[in-house]
C-alpha cells in the first residue's frame, strides 16, 4: 500500500477511537443524570438519526463529488461539533444536538473512506481491501472504549467530547497530510438518473438481504457494547475501567472478524461470510448472560463481535460489487444507512429488552431475533441462486 493509504488508515483509527470512546461514556453520562436504563441510549439513537440522513446524502454526493473532499469535510465539521460539545455539555439540548452532527460526520467519514478504498483496490481484492479499511476502523473502536473507561473513571463522564475532539484533531491532520482533497473522482454526470438506478438496486433481493444482515450486525453490536454488556458487567460487580478494557477487547475481536471476513469474501464469496457471521453470534447471546466473571463474560462476547465483523465486511463488499459503476456511491450509502439504522436502534432495543425482561430473557430475545434475521437473509440470497439455476 502507498504511504497515502497508510495515512488514511491511521486517520480512521483516530476517528473511530474518538467516536467509540465518547459513545461508550454517553450512556453513563445519562445514567448519572437520573435516566433509566431504557433511556440512557438516547444520545446514540439521536446520533443514529444523523447517520441515516448522512449515509443517504453522502452516498448521493459521492457520485457527483470527490470522496476525498467529503472525507476532509467530515473530519473538519466533526472536530468543530466536538469542541462545541466540550464547552457546552451542561445544556442538554445542545448536548443532544451535537450528537446529531457527529452522526452526520461519522457516517460521511466512513462512507468516503470505503469509497476511496474500493476505487483504489485491484480486481479480485475488493474484499481484502475493504477488510483492511474496516480493520483500521475496528482498531479505533477497540482503543476508544478502553481509553474512555480509563478517562471516565478518573475525570468523570463529562470529558467525553474532549476525548472526541483530541482524536478528531489527529484524524483531520492525517487526512490533510494524505491530500485527501485531491483524491477520488465523480462517477456520474450531473444529469444521470441516479435515484432511479438506486430504486432498481433496492428491488434486488440479495442486495436487500445484505442490507438487512448489516443492520442486524450493528443493531446488536452497538446495543451490546454501549448498553447491554456494560450494564450486565456492572451488575456482575466489574469496575468501569475493566469494562472499558473488555469492550475494547471485544472490538479487537470485531476487527479480526472484519479482516478475516474480507479475506474469506474473496475466496468463498460474500454470502457465506455474511450468513456465518449471523449464526456465530446466536449461541453467544445465551452464553454471555450466564457468565459471572471476566473470562466467562469475555469469551462469548468476543466470539459474538467477531461474527458481527464477518457480516459487516461481507455485506459492504457485496453491496459495492453488486452495484453498477454509476451508482456505487449510492449503493454504499444505502447499505451504510442500514448500518446506521442498527446503530440508532441498537441501544434503545437493548435497553428496553433488559428493562422489561431482565438480563437473561433480554439477551435470549436477541438470540431469537438473530435467528429470524438469518432465515430472512438466507431466503434473500437463496432467491438469487434459484434464478441463476
């Protein structure tokens, strides 16, 4: 890889670390202000709303404008918003408003980064390159909660935006050093009927199956790491510092799943990788809630997140490969919107299930939902096989 690609990867590590660390502290920030477990995920839900809007908008813009320019814009606006949040965190309306803006910029950053990586990847290695990009983000997602847990334990949950701003500063500098504003070209002319092509893409059942699969992976990945698992671990008597480390380790497993899933996608195809990732997590929901100590909680949690990594990179690669050249940006935007819907709803669903059903049945309900998703995804991919046969 060129030096520029390494700079992009390092920028992704910083950006993801800041985002994941702040998001890990946000539910505890809300809990300290008297909100119930069912409501502590509100900042993440609002963040997800911004992500959904940004994914669709960014997918559209990536077809007409440079993906590198979008990357610089996302990093700069994210830094500005985090500084506002650091200064005015006591005002709840502004606190929540900043999460909307951060959702917009985080989604734009991730989409632009993946679009650049796909455009630069040689034929037959799209899965591997997407795995590398996803792994860089995954490393950041692993480091962020561990750092945030350490910082939050010592200086309080109010430092979450300062944590974000420091990481965003480093990410923006690296993106500028990589000369991102000069990278990437529009894929369509301004008169192309891109929305009609996007509608046709949504009519393909395998594409919808990939979107649904990545939705499930982030629904429970984010629900677990930001609400369900931290509060389960607290109930088991584990300190915030150790919880941050455990969440970080689980994100390393997620990163391993992304890297390995990208490699497998080039060799056995994306469909088996996607479906295998879903199935891998089902028994882990049952096992993790039965755990009481560090390892009995950590091992099934890590295996579960590794499966989420498989589904993540497999679905992203499938979406990019199945979209026509003119609408790859929009296709990526659609699948990333499914991702953001999962990020938005995951903490809320996890909080409601635990609040209403308790930890055991809350976790087991997630396993049942995952089985239902697997059957829907399997049917979607199976329809393509039937038509080709």
